[in-house]
C-alpha cells in the first residue's frame, strides 16, 4: 500500500513538475507545511531537491532548510530537534533568500528548543533578543501577530530565568501592539492579560495581578462555552490572589462565578470539570477556615477528599490536594485535635508518595515538622524538615527559606541557639536571593527577625540584635513592595503589627535608631487615606491630569450609588473599583514625576521642621500599646505603656460613664497615668496620633496630677498618622474667615428639630462672612456649589451605620449625603465643623481606625474637621461652637480656639452637673491645628516704630553735638 502511495505521489509530482514548473512545486510543499501535513511536505520537498542540480544554489539551500523544519515537527526528542535546527543555523546567512515567515519559524523554534534541550535559557534569550533587534532595526515586514508571538516568547524565557519584571515589560509591549491594532478586547489578548496576571502575582503586584485576571475573565466570559478551561484557571488564580491579600469578600464573589461555570459543564467526566471542581472545593475550604466555620470546613474537606480519590487524573491537582489537606490539618491542630491532624497528613502522604510530586510532599513534610515541633518531639520535627530540604531543588529559594526557617525554630526550641542562628542565617541568604517580594517571604523574614531578637534576649549577643533590626528593615521593604496603598484588611494589619512590635521592642533597648524606626513604622501604616487626600486636595493643581481626575470622580460617583444600595451589585462594585484603580495607575505611568507626590515616604526630620508642637503617637500590637513622645529628633521617648486588653477595658468604662453622666474621676486619672504621665509633658500643646480604639477617647477630659482636666493644660488636636498630618498641615494666609453654613429645619421629617443649631447658624450668619443655607436651602446641591469657602459648618443630624460605613449619612433638607458620596467628592476645604451627633464614630476597621463621617471628609481633601464623639447636647454644643468661632476669628490656632472655648464654657456654666465631660468634651479637632486667620498685630508695629524713632533721636542728638 505504502509503495503504491509513493508511486502515485511520484506520478503527481512528475506531472506537476513538468507542467507547472519548479516554483509551483515549491509552493505546493510550502502549502502542505503550513497545513501541518509534514509527512507529505517532506516527500514532496525531497523529490524537489533531488531534481535541483546545483547543491550550492539559494534555491536548494532554502528548500533544504524548509525540509529540516518539516522534519523538526515530526521529531519528539528535544536533543534530536536541536540537531536539526543547528543544521539549519549553519545554512542561514545574511544572503539567504528565505522568506521572513520561514525565518521566524526557524528562530522561534531555535531559541525555545535550546532552552528545552539544554536548559541554557540565557543563550535562548540572547538569540531571541538578537532576532528582535534585527527585526526592529532592519524593518522586516513581519506579520504583527508574529511580532507579538516573539515578544511573548521572550517574556516566557524571562519567566524561565525567574525575571518576572522583564517578562511583564515584554508582555506590555505586546499589549501596546494589540491596542494600536484595535484588538484590545479580543480573545487572544485575554491570554496575554492572564499571563500578565500571573507574572504580576509573582512579583507581588497584587492589585495589577487582580486587574489583569479580571480583564482576562471579562473577555472570556463573553464566550463561556469555548473558554471554560481558561476561566476555571483564571478564576482560581484570582481567588488565590484575593485570599492571600486578605480580600475575603471579593474572593467569595469570584468563587461563586467559578461554581456557576463548573455546574454549567455538561460532560461530567471531562478533565475540566474534575480539575475545576477540586479547585472550587479547595478555595471553599480556605474561605470556610478564614471565616472560622468549623462544620462547613469539615464538610468541604471531606467532599474534596472523596472527589480527589475518585479522579482518574490526579497528577494535575496533587499540589492543590496537598495544600488543602495541610491547611485543614493545621486548622484541626489549632483546635488541639492532634490525632485528627496527623491522620490527615498520613493519609495524604500515602497517596502522594507514588506520584513523586516534590512540591506536594515538601508542603506536607513542612506541616509534619511544624506539628511535631509544637508537640516538642524535636527528633521527628528535624526528620521531616530534613526530608523537605532533600526534596527541594537548589533554585527554589523561597521554599528553602521557609524550610531553613522551620529548621532554625526547632533548634531554638531545643535551646541550641548557635545552630538556630546558623539556620536563620541560611534562610536569610535564600530570602536575599529571591528577586521578588511576596507574603510567604514576608512571613518568613518577619519570623526570622523576631527569633533573632529572642536569641538576643537569651544570649545578649549584640550581633543578634543587629540581625533582628536588619531583618525588620527588610520586612518593611518587603511589605512596601507588596502593599499597593489600598485600604488595610485583617491580613495586612497582622503583618504590620508583627513588624511594628519588633521595631518598638528594639527601640526600647537601643534608642539610637528611633528616628529611622518611627519612619519605618509610619511607612508601613495604611496610606489609603493619605493617597486620596492628596488626590482630592492638591493634585488638582496639575492641569495634565485634569481629564483623568474628572473621569475618576465620575466613576467614584457611580461607585457611591452601589456602595450605599441595600442590594449592592458586587460585580459592578468590583468593576468600578478596578476602573478607578487602572486610571490612577495610568496617571502614575504617564506622569512618572507624580509617583513621589502620590506615594510620599515619611521623613521625620522634614516633618518636625514644619511643626512646633510635640507629638504623642500610640501604636497597637497584638497584645500591647506603645507610646512614642516626639519633641525633637534628638528627644524621642518610646515606652510600652499598657496591656492592650486592660487599656481597652478602661476606655470602655470611661465612655460608658460619660454616656450615663456618672463620675469619671477615677478612671480618668487611671487613663492619664497610663497614657500621659510616663512622658512628663511640660508643654502647653500636644498632637495625639492614633488609629486605634483610642480614637473614641477625648483626652481633654482626662484628669492630671493636679486633678485638673487636661483641656486646662493642653491645646490638643488629633490625626490618624504622622504621614497624614504632614499632608494636612499646608500653610494658609487668610485675612478673614468665609463660612458656608447649612442648617435644615426638619419640619416635615422624622427627625427632631434642633433649635440651638438654628441659633448657631444665625450667630455665624450675623457675625461672619457667610453663605447661609437654612430650611429648604440646606440642600446637597448648595453644599456642592460653594467649595470656595474656608469653612463648612454643618448644623444637622447625622445617622451612623456601624455595620456598613457607606450607609452612614448627614441629613440635609432635600436628601441624605452618604459616607460613600463624600468619598466621591473633591472638597479642598480648610475646615469642616460637624456640629452633629456622633460624626466621629462609625465601624472600626482593622488598620484604618474609625470609619467615621469625619474620616470621609478627610478623604475628600478637607485639612481639618471638628467632629463629635457622642450625642453632644444641642444647647451646650451651641455655646461651645459660638466661643470657638470667636476665638478662631481673633487669629488663634484651631486647637487653641477649641481649648479656650471649652475652658470658657466650664468657667461660665452655672450648674455644676453641666461641667461633666459629657457636655463639653465630645467635640474634638482632627487634622491641621494651625490658625485660619492671620491678624495684624498693631502693638508690635507701634513698638517697632517707637524703637526706630528712639534710635533716630539718639543719632540726631549725637551728631548735633
């Protein structure tokens, strides 16, 4: 049969060759090659070559190259493939008249085959880059899709060389070509986005990674039937990304999308369904554990285990199975279900060993070792961690860092401190070899720094203290490479607490690093509020970004609608958030000089040059509260002031007594002794920085050693971070106060009228340059219209939602202004006075503080707010506000004006019970304390004039003689 076919082919070829000539025969072979009919192409090409007499002609050489290329695809061994391509490489010269398509095909196969056959990806990269250079410099007419393929191949090679940043660079160049060709929403670009998502994740650019995955999935979702496999993997990557970063809500949202696509699959035996189902159960288990849902976690794991056992193709999901088993075993172990935890690992090990999957076994052995270490069976702990190290490849730096960290911790618990230190040193060396930051490395490094400190405490070796400090500095760098200036979540705050605790403990021992330590702590605080304050307050002065800012504000307005909705569309919320984030990134990419502006590093010396008052900063760790008193850069006191739980309890007692107007004297003195007495403050002014539960405490109401309220001793203002306060302290040169006053009357509403709020508003109208909006004029439209004022004074009701901060609101005449609305606004005001109930309260957010209406105004660009910590009585609030504005108009700083207003209230009120802090201490100043009005002091001018006259008179009398 084969002989007959060859004879038949010979007749056709002979006929073709005689009738249509050599060119047509070559084209026929080329066509067969393009159609991947390589066997037929080879036979035709060999016959064609046998009829060319001049073996040195370009015609012969070109076809010989094409013949080798066809043979390449039928060869399965990488080394044999490389031999064929090396033969081609000898024949390709600058004079070779081979078409660019065939040249591309050769080079594409050549550089990839070198890498796969020899592992020499450096040489592979050199060839690919050289070919790209030739294409760019010689202007070869290469199909744009082939150019994109070349760029993506180079990105792939960089990934093989563990250089994800360069890979991202080439992926983005490919993205630009797609954009120019108008194919940015095409199916093929979705693969590019998915690759960008993976590479961004590996460099711990979590926000960009998330955005790229979302772009890819949004394209693939248009054709679910043909993109099922892609969506399953992309959803899984996105969920893993979100869970690692601590974004539980979005992870749950994408898990629901993964579930829907799995259940839509009709072929129940397909590999897509099997892999997708296991990935779904794996992620569901992680969410169950994160939410501490014990029963659900148990059910999910057993579903996962049973499903895995029945799979025909287990190999592709071994790591997922191992990870799921390990985290569920750890969850069981933490509940002291030791037998169950080990049984889970034992069963998994029996399954995994036959597959020889090193990664899956390394994870398993790490947990074995951890459990035995905790149970103090150190021999078994060493055995399993050593097994993990033996399995680990030499270039798996991250895994090796984790394994040696575990090894060192076993030695530490054995009190073998020299061996412990040696292994920690090894772990650090592997961390330093890692080119990218991620949460695993941050976790290892933070633990290593802590253990170095613990070794120092036992041995008093100063070298270990130095290593601990160096470790925490590296942890700060790792964290800042991961954190993307978005809102803090529980996971982020947990990492920061560990770093903060370590640095503060070092500061207690060695004050020489205090300036740098404070800077590092501030640079690992949440920058979400700072970033948006800058965007809304000052970046508006850059005309180049005006269009972007306008678009961002439009998107924020749309986002506000969904955030305050009772039936919030999570997909739309995520979509809008990502669009806003992408625009902010475009600003940074297109205007790189704004990067430093939008993401300033805190510099303590620079900050102190702009402020006159001492600063008292309170930092919270897992179990303690530290105080840092900063007078100058040479006068910084760091103290561990109290157990966290005890201090929180005392604050709760204080506030409960305030609420029912009971005496607060005892607890007030106790709080003073804890919070202020250790620092022996001699000044008459203080700025208090905290974003903890201490935000609820009016320090003015604490009783000092002389049994006087602190308000009588100190001018006080507050802020949530030193970084934010520095941004808020912009200088102003106002000659007069201009106020917009808003006072609804609530006649036709469910809210009670506020008679003294009206008096307050009339007082401001009659005594200051005011835009006065009362009753039906106190509308949101007018609120948005008069931004040129110095101050907004809002004498109105507020309603606080302690579950969903976006639903907290101010009650205007015509409508409600929500917290989420304020986040969408640009209000570059100097001061907002919230003469309303509880405007300083709201939901407590880990790492962010109180999500209050006052905070929302800061977010929108307001430099300072005066807000209330509880339902301040209408009449007393009016009196304090009246005094405050009088003092403010005299040119006093805001903090002093509020202090004097409270002192005046206490000195003038007749009823003794009204001196209770409930009536006067609820209003506090947050932000810039500086004066709003610069008053001319004529006394000094008169005095200066008299001095000058006196000097002239002396000269006159002297020279007259």
